C-alpha cells in the first residue's frame, strides 16, 4: 500500500535512518542570517544541515525566528548574509532536476469558489499539466488524506481539519521532495491535531519526504520529528538540538509510552530555558 | 409535500403580494370615499384603464427607454470592467485616473445632459451616453475593489508557484472579484434606468424623444394623470425586472460558494 504517484518513481536508495551516506543533504544553511529592514536581528548566523528524508521540527518561543528560518528555506525571503544550498545547488536549480518542494501554510488558503478536486489540482494547473493527466494524481492525493468522499465539496462545507487535509493534498500532488509546514495544525483542536499528525507522519514515511515543520506544541514535535531544533529569541538562534530516537512511522502507542513522556519533559525544560532572557554580559 | 403556508417560497411571494393588494385596495376605496378627482389623484382602476387604452403608445415608449437603458448598461459593464482591469494593473494608473472617475460620478447627469444632447446629434446615442455615465461608476469601483481584495495567503501561494500575471488574474483575481462585480451590477442596472429616464426628461422638453419620460411629460401637459401613473408604473416594473435579473444572475454564479448567496440551500 505504498502510495506512489503514477509516473514518478521514488528513489528507493534513500537512506532513511542516518543522515550520512552518499545522499546529499536536502538543505544546507551556511551562516545565513537575517536582519530586517528596520534593523531588528531576526536571525543570528545559523549553520544547519537538513538530511534527506529527515523530519525536522523547529520549536521555540515567539520571536525566535523559526518562521523566518522556514521562509529562508522556502526561499520566500533572502538571507541578509550567508547562503543556502538545496541539494548542493542554488535555488534556481530546484525544479530543473525534478526536485520540488511544497509549502503548507498556517491557514488552509483554499480557493472558496473551487471544489476540493479543483483546489488540489491548482499547483498542477499552474504548472500547465493537462487536466486528464492531472486527474489520477489529484484523485490519489485526495485519497491519501482520506477525503475521497468529499471530492466535489466546496471548502465552506468542510471542517477546519478537513480543509487542512485538502491543503496537504494540494502540497502532495506535485510529488515534492521537501515539504515545509508553518504551524499547519495550530488552529485545530487537539483531537483533530493528533489524528492529522499521525496521518502526516505516515505520509512522510510512505512518500519518503524531507519535512521541515514549525510548531508551538511540544507533543506534536516529539511525536513527529526525527530531530527537533529548539530556538531562542533576541536574536533568533539555535538553542539546542534534540534527536528523537524511536522507529518510524510512529503510531498512537508511542504517544502513550514513558519514552514519549520523558522526551516531552526534557523538551519542555529546554523550552523554558530558551525562553529566559539572555544572560547579562552576553550582549555588549 | 409540505402544506402551502409552511413553504418558505410561498410565504416569501404571498406575504408581500398580500400587502400590495391591501394597499391598492385601500387606495381605491379611499379615493372613491373621498371622491378625489381623477386629474388630482387617479384611482388604481383609472390607471389600469389608461394602461390598456394607451397600451400601444406606452409600449412603444417603454421599448425606447428599455433600449437606451440596456445599451447604457452594457456599455457601462464593458467600459467599467475594462477600466477596473486597467486600474489594478498599476497603482500609478489608478491614482492618476481615479479622481476623474469620481468627478464623473459626482456631476449630476441632469447638469451635463443638455450639453451632451447638443454635442451629439443622434438622440438615441446622446441618451445612451448620459445613462452610461451614471451607470459606470459602481462597476468601476466595485470591480476594482474586488480585484484588489485577493486573499493574501492565496496570492502568496500563487507567487510561490511562480504563476504568471495572466494566470493569477484568471484563476485568482477574477473569481475573487465576482461577488463585488455582481454587487456593482445590481446598483448599476438601476442607475442605467434612472440615467435613461433623466436624460429623456432633458431631451424630451425639445420633443425629440419618445421614451417613457416623454410620456410622463406629455401627460403632465395634458393633465392626463392616469397616463402619467401608467408610465410611472412601467418604469418601476422595468427597474424591478432588471434588479431581479441581476439577483438571479448573481445567485447562479455564486450560490455554490459565496456567503452572500448561501442560505437558499440547506
């Protein structure tokens, strides 16, 4: 039941567990920093390598620059200094070698006038893929997020969680290698969020994606990630890194385990430390 | 099958109808009891008789007015939409031209109609120009507003997917602007009729026109008050039909997704 978009062979040699091997890292951030036009230091120089097939989560207090870092990775903004590499190349090369990425926003951002299938088809349509060729890909993506019965519904007829599923299906139709998500489930109730998290981790595993995820939720971060980057503010920087050592794809059993609780406790302590004001003398 | 009185549509049609019949009945009875002379205030029955008697000439007048109205409305829709598209292409264009659109809007058509009627030889054309000027502004302002009111998240999404200008316009801006556009249509259709009648009034004093406004003027000169009312009734009915048509059109286009038209179902 491995879900594969027709005509798009998956790279079976992808090393899922270790970041090494001959697989180039999906994203390399080389001393990239961001100073906003008003002079605020959004991000201090950051060095970070995101391995292919990794599920990386950015977490931290507000103002720590996690969304800014995600936008840098998405090339939505340019670094003030330093640079980023995608699969060892410049951003201009992304797409030319068949590698793509998709972005899921905090809001579902669906077109209210279009039915679910038309919304999911949008990225293909923008890429000039013929309707007939797009149809099976769209149907499959909708099935993957469990909305097959709602193909002909309009967004207003769906619940918040279902809208978010449509948004994820829309991100999946382009068969991306890199999936970037900015607090996608932040507005949902906990029950729906847990369900979507479980589905997301399954999708990530089946589709062999590289995921970068921004969240405020400790539980969500521990459940999903292979690695968690805890960030701190003033200026935005990487505070500490935690590796979650548990086999993937994870299920509800992991959520109830004592191991899960221990990770959450530690992450919570780290977050509290990251939220403290910087030690005096640290800044001139 | 639900009982008739519980049916939403039945009540929605029957209730205003009952009020109308009641008002007309009171009007008829009141006029008879107070024995108000026909040349001051005719009874509904007088108006009805006049409507039948003057049927052919009134109908001809209605067609003249209707033609001017529809031509002006069509011109306003086409021109207004084109201008709105031009406005959203660049802020500079909008900023430099919008004040003149406002100027056009605030100048009363009665004031410029004589000038246009003198300048343009063809009466029909001059009337259409006057009515177009009145009907144009709501289309421009509503469509511009609609094309600008794009969901910023979706606009961002289109940009990230490297959608071109034309694709963004067709797939995002135009569908998003439709509710505003239809709002403009509703206002504009009524204004086109008002513009046509006002322009006819101005032109009609010269006796060159034969629309419904001319019928009203003529009826006034000859103190044929029932005919005046009959012409008035036709103008009102035309306005109602135009408005109804726009409402149906908007419903047809938006009922699936836009809040303003939802509620008819479920």
